[in-house]
């Protein structure tokens, strides 16, 4: 006749409860013992649900982290420790599976809705900026040298009109006139786009 398995199951359940009590008190050795006792079961369950051993190991780890951080909430009157852990693992695995399916459906929908040749917004913006630079550069090169010099010192050098006058030994009124004439020519060449550049 086989021995009654209840005493060993009851002893294991009591030992699990004791481990949870020690975990609630912050004893890391109790967590290590709980992992040794239940990791194979939890990993196996998660692998059956997810079909991926790496994901299953992550789920088991999440369960133990949860058990460690929430050990004080465990209620022995509601379930055994092993049942509590299995329920957490099952719930986390199903959540991961649902999340994966949602992500797969989203990616598939995006593939169907996205044309084969797709320009990213940043690529389109880069092309637009490059074209704008070419137009501005051409308009600047069309200016007389003295007007171009004043604008280059103002916009690329960051100098005020007074600083330009001091640096170039040109009267301030002349600097202002050259700047105004250059801006008028650029506005005529570039239209409203010049306003966006200022």
C-alpha cells in the first residue's frame, strides 16, 4: 500500500507559507528558496501558454518579483502559495500573449495601410530643408558683395548692425541701408519664405 501523499503536500504548503512570511519580513533567502521550489512549474506553465521559453522565464521572474514585493498581501485563507503563484503566472502569461497579438495585429494593419514606397516625415523634411538652403544660397550669391557681406555678418556671425559697422569701418547708416536693400532683394526672390527664415 502507498503512503498517504497528504502529509507531504501539507508540509510543502506549510513550508511555502513560512517562506512568504519570511519574505514579507524582507529575508532574501526565503525568496531564493521559493524560486528553487516553484520556478520550474511557473516557467513550464508560461511556456505552454506563450510557446517561447525566453518569454516564459521572464514571466516566472515577474511572478517572483511580484511575490517578493507583495508578500504581505498573500492570504492563506484564499489559496495555497503554489496556487497563488500559478494564478499570477497564468495571468501575466495571458496578458503577454494578448499584448503580443495586439502588437502583431497593429503591425499587420500598418503594413497593409503603408504604401510600398514610404518616405519618413524626417526624410521629407530633410529634403525640404536642403531645397530651401539651395534657394537661399542662390539668392544670397545674387546679391552685390557689400550687401551679402552685411547679411552674412548679421545672420551667420550673429553681429548687430552697430557691431558690423565697427568691424567693417562702414558708417552705421550705410550698414542699415545695405541690410535693407539686401532684405528687399531676398524678399523679392524668396517671397514669403524669407519671413520664415528670420
